[in-house]
């Protein structure tokens, strides 16, 4: 019997190590724009909520406290425009990556079933299919797929890595097609708070789903909007017929969000001001990096939302990675996200203001 690890592709980030060493040798140090990990402080009121809940000796519940479920339902209605959301429509998870990687398995998918995701996509969608021994298929337009064996359709808007946003009309068309063919839609909306030149819409909006959550689930994270990547705080919202069985499975598996994190999520979702402040930080970094990349001869495609610039010099992505590493700047090669990205790099906005200024100086010198 082969090891589970044999089902997985090679870990792509290991290939970036030599370029990281090159960038780190720059006299002024590395500017790491390769990984979208937050660098700004966790807002104080969220830290306080975590600290106040630190005396939590008992096991937390998988479904979360009633206060957490109230916070989730309120936010989904207030921020996403969803209607008539109850506790049955929400489920906290231990960070969104865990959910993406293990969802096909938890749904009971296996050999002969198909999981579909965008042609350029977060690699963990494929990993999840492989862990379940299901087939995986990449798409440009999901409605052109053969739905016969398709069980799970991943959407990602705003996209990682491209920053592309699916319009309300596109989402409506895809949801209708999926329902017609009995395909479950999982919409990864973790960057929905970070629209720059577009206003991202959730599949939970009634204009998209016709007022019904049948066959649709949205994935949301507090990692980027609230700088809580280290807290592992995320949740699902959507069809109770999907979330109910998932809750039972996750109870058996002990997949519990820690009680202090639950309290922190309540504080984070109850406040919009810290999100506005963080958006302004990212917007300023985005403008500075975008202008510098364009001045350096890059072309930027999509990138109307999310925490990344999808940039190209019309050459191999690895040549671009090497070019920037020589200037002390580390970026992610586009082929990490699929073969279609082999002439692009993903440039993250998640660096301090000082490091962003350093990158701008190097690009415009």
C-alpha cells in the first residue's frame, strides 16, 4: 500500500529556495513578495478578545459558541447581502487551507469522481482531490465541462493568483448550470474584502442564487482581512444539507477551532474599521508596486482584486524570478498555479511599507 504522500505532487516552494538565497544576498536585504502572509499587527481589540478568552480549559465545540454563530450569520448578511441566514447555514473551520485540502475526503468523494477548479488556481484544490483519490480537472469556463462525474466545482473570486473577479452575471450562470447538473459549488471568497478595480460578489447574494442556498457553499477567511493567519480562523456559509453532515464528520474528527480563536473571530467580524484601515495599507502598497513594475517593463493582467499583482515580462516565469532575485526581490513563479501561468509571476502586497519602498527603489533605479 503506497503512502498517502505518494498521491501528492512535489512541494513547489522548495524549488524557490535557490532564488531566495540569491535575493537574501542583496546588500539591503531581501524583499519577500512571494508568499501572501500578513505582516501587519493584529488589531488590538482582537488581541484583547483572544487574551480575555485564554482561560479556556474545556474542549471547544466544533460548531462554535452561539456568540460565534451569531457573529457569522450577522456578517454574512451585513457584508455579503445574504438573506435569512441561520446557525444551520454556518460552520467554523480551522483555517481555510485545511478545509480545501480535506473537503473532498469529508464529502466521501473517491475514484471515479471529479473535482474541478480554475486553470490558474491555488494548488490545494488539486491536493484535496488527490488526497481523496478523486480525479481533478482544470477549466477555463466550468459550464463547458462534462458534468457526468463532476461532484465538486471550485470557484475562486477574487482569484489567487490572478486577482480576477467573476461578475454577478458569470456567477449566476455558473450556479444555474451546476444546479441543473447536480454539481456542488464551493466558492472560495477569501479575498472578497479586497476589491480594487472591481466589487466582488458572493454566491450567497440573492441576485446570484435566486434566494436559495441549495447546492452552494462559500468559504471565508479572516487571515487577510484581519491579519489573523496565525489564528487559523475561517468559516463556511451556505447549504445546510451540506454543512450538517460536515459538522457531524468534523465532530468525529475533532476539528475544533480553539476557544480563544472563536472569541477573536467574534471581535473581528463585529468591527469594520480595522478592515478599512488594512485595506488602505494594501491599496497604497499596491499602487506603489504596480507603478514600479510597469516602469520596469512589466505588463499586469487582471489583478483587479486580492493581494497580488499578476505580472509578466513575456518570458519564462523562472527567468523573471531570477531577474528579480538578482535585485533582492523574491516573487512566486506563475507555474506554481498551473502550466498556464508559465510566463507570469505573482507579486504579493504583503510586505511592510519599508520593504515595499525598497522594492520600488530597486525596480525604478
